[in-house]
C-alpha cells in the first residue's frame, strides 16, 4: 500500500471530457434516477426502432432477470461500421501490427465495412443464421475482428476461444454452445513461434464424437501446411472471392445475444457468459469514451488478446462503436526485443495504451533502458487491467513508461460485467497507486461483511454490486439456474463479484483479489477445480488439490498438491510429466508452477479438503494455519510443510 496521491495534471484538466465536479454530478444523477440517465445515454448508439422501456432488471433470488432497452431494435456491426461511413469512410479503423515488426496493415472504416460484409456472406453461404453459434479460434489478425463483426451483422452469436487453449478445452466449448461452424487460421504467430491452430481444431473435432461441426473456415496466416477436410473445410480467401462486399445488417432486438465467452469459476467447467446487444454496446462505448477520454483522432492501443473479454470490449466493440482508431497487436511484449511495446507506440504514435500488470512487472524486471531508449512522446494516458497492480509496478509504469506525465487508469471489471465498473477518469480523479478508485456511472458498489451486511465508510470485506448496469451478463448460456446460483445466492439480492475489497476514508476502492477458488495467473482466470480435474485424469494421480500463491511476475502462481496412486514413486520426471499433461489438457496458461507430491491431503472427518490450510502452506504462512482440530489426520500437515516446494 502507498499513501501517495497524484493530482490531475493541468493539461488533463483542460482537455478531458469531465473534471471532478462533472464526474460527481453525473455519478449522482446516474444512481439517483438510472432510468432517466440511461434513457439518455442509450442514444449514444443508433437504433432502427427506438426503445421505450429502459431498465427492467431484478436481482431477486430465484427470479434474476436483466433486460435493458428491451423493445429497441439495432445491430452492433451496423453501429460499429456503417453508422460512421458518412464521416469516417477513409479514417483508419484498425491498425494491425504483426508479430514481425516489418508487417502491418491499416484498415479504413470503408475497408472494414467491405471485409466484414464479405466475411458475413461467407458465413451466410454456410447456413449461418440469426441466433446460430459460431466458434472462433483465431490469432490476433484483423480477420478475427472481421469475423466477430460478421457474426454480429447476421445476428449470429460468436464464442471466441483463446488460441492458447488446448484441443480438449476447445472441444468442450464447441460442444457446450453447439457451434456448427468454427473459424480459425492455419497457424498463429507469436514471438516468432508458430501455433498450430488448424491442427488443434482438427483434434478438437475428433474429440467431439457425435457432435458435428459442419464447416471450418480457415484464414491463411502463415501459409503452413494444414489438412483440409473436403466438404467441411474451406479456405477463407477462396470463399471470399465468390461473394460481394454488400451484406445488410440484420435488425435484432436489444436483448438478442451478441456473444458467449467462457470463463473459469470456483466450481465445475468454465461457464458460458452471455452478453447481449443493446445494453452491452451502450456500456462498452460509454466506458471507452470516458475512461480513456477518447477524442477523435486519438490512436488507442489495448494489448489484450481478443480471446478475453478485454479484447471484445476494448479492442473491438467499444472503440469501433466510438469511431476510434484501434490498434491490434499480434505479438508479445518481448519480441524481437524488450522494447517492442514502446517501439510500436512510437511507430504508430499511440496516445492511449492499455495493458496488464503482469506485462508491466515482466518488463520492469528488464530495467529502464529498453523503455527509455524510445521516445513515447505520443503517450498521454496509460491503463491497467486484469489483476491488482502493486504500487511498485504502478510507480514504475508512471515514472518510466509515462515519464510522470501520463495518468494511469486502473480499471476493475470482469468478463461478467461486460465493461469497466470501478476506475479513475483521467481528468477527474486524483490517483492512488494500487487503487481502482471510484465507481463508473450507474455502478453501485457495496462492501459487505461475511453475513452480507453492507459496511459504511472505511472498511474491508467482499465486493458486491447492488443494482444492474447495461453491460451486465444476462445468463450462463444454457443454465440460468447456475447464473443465479453463482452470482446472486451468496448475498441474496446483490451481484457477488468474487472479489475482496477495501474502501478507504475517501471512498476509494482497493481490490484485494479473489475470495473464491479462482486463481488469477498473469491476469488470466483459472478455476482450481479445472486444474484438479485435469490432474486426476492422469493415470498415476489419485488425488489433487490446487491453490494460488503470490508470484512476482504473474501475480499468482499455480501450486498443485498431488497424491499418487499406490505403488507409484514420486520423481522429478513425473513432476515434469504432470506439468506437460495439464498444458495439454487445458492449455499453457494452466501449467502448474509448483507440484508437491503429498502422501495425504488435509481433510475434515467428512472428507472435505481444507484448502485454507493448503493455501497458507503455499503462501509460506505456517505460523498461521488457523484451526486444524477438525482434521481427520493432523499429521499430514507436518509432512506437507516439510516437503513444501520452493518458489521461483
Ligand atoms: C477484465 C478482466 C476478472 C477478475 C476480477 C479481479 C481481477 C481485473 C482488476 C482486477 C484488481 C483490477 N481484476 N481487473 N483486480 N484490479 N484493475 O480481467 O476480466 O478475466 O473475467 O477477470 O480479474 O479479480 O474478478 P476477467
């Protein structure tokens, strides 16, 4: 924690949409009369049929229902493209920077229109219709954005699966939402290394058994050799040659599904978070404008992958809804050198830069020189997202990257929230390193104690949101019961975020991290249950328990306690085998950092694993194990402590 405060820089006070006074007034209006507030804000996008009903939402246990602008009719692709053509046809919509610094593309709004229409026609020719689910398994190339917008244009529902997930994970996500069409590329390219995307799709489809995928559309990226299944697989460039660049945008109701995005929770398989059309776009657009203080002509860069929600809301939908120029980067921060981010900033004159603390910490380890040898004079604003940013990393980002000139917006939000909920506004908010500061318009955060009682003033507890906002997820795809259970049953009548949080005397929020069984590894969410079930699927493993532990770069690392089958001897080799196994089962982001072989796990007499104890051991806090009297066999704790793995 740090008690430093950074005032709004003078030039920011001049240029920003809102100063502190304006923020306060607008915030008060937004929570005093949400109906009136959002009735107005809803007009920031264009509607084919105007809405008359603004907010129809209930957090009542058993009857959770969330609808915004429900009788309005619009289309997201039309709002992100066609609407801008009269004034922005020749303005660059997407700057693409390839993995290799010699590769780049500039795509104007007119070109975006033509590309998206062609992609939509290719999908239409493969019988994709309104409401159909389409899975995308793509590298960071413009065609990924074209495909998302093409789905939206047809009223089809995209489900983007991060290209780092394994064939198994991909198969599960194709099955869960019943996609008949998959869009992929021959190979991805990251840090000079190839990722076999099409081969992974083939392997995923082979695992699907009787679930059929009718079509696989393959974009050529590297030109690497791939297997093409006749009748099923088609090259995008060949199919696109046969269609026109004209395709009407389908009018859809405000609550028509826009996309599904799978995310890890504390139990079971990843959930299909469902977002819909009108409210989502209004919220993504509004937050993008105010949080990043986006003005016409600004060059904006969010380094996320489109496989995550940040890529959906703040590379594609928010910026394009605002007619912005959004930069899309295929590569990684340290290729070909540790200066890459800043070289890209200089090359494209980036004004607004949005990244994750894990990237900042990794770059910080490389020292100042790779940063300071670049100019970065175009930078005006920095952003952070994905996990708590420690004050040291914040200070470095501010001092070295931003030359003490650029405010940092530390934006707290989730896949479920669709857009940013707690954040500074650069012209309005005094910054405290490590704090996400104050709620965005229409957001009513509360800190509750273990019994769910709202706490007043300065306090620490669990973070809930008391009322709906337009960008909120609507349901878990195909399982509304699970939606209600997961988010609205812990504190009935309130949306439970899963995060712990502190509020200080100035009303600033400090997110302290997950309070459930979700680990945040490099800003990527991983359910401990998912990693455990991958481990126990290994023939030599009898039982596994997985917890998070503090990791210098990744924020949290994955610590796995593994009990082997009788007769199997622990070895260094087996340890490596298990790590590789998990990578293959889920994907590299799920690789355990540490594996400890444990003859026994601490369990209650009823057989429940006491993760609290395992967490303390992984965190090095042996002195503070809490009550161990309910353990069936207290001796296992001693053994676990003496065989604790060393941290990197
Ligand atoms: C957008 C995104 C959500 C979880 C969330 C929280 C953590 C995100 C944060 C942050 C502290 C921030 N988180 N932003 N914690 N400060 N600025 O990351 O969505 O992948 O669903 O993760 O990430 O724990 O609950 P998602």
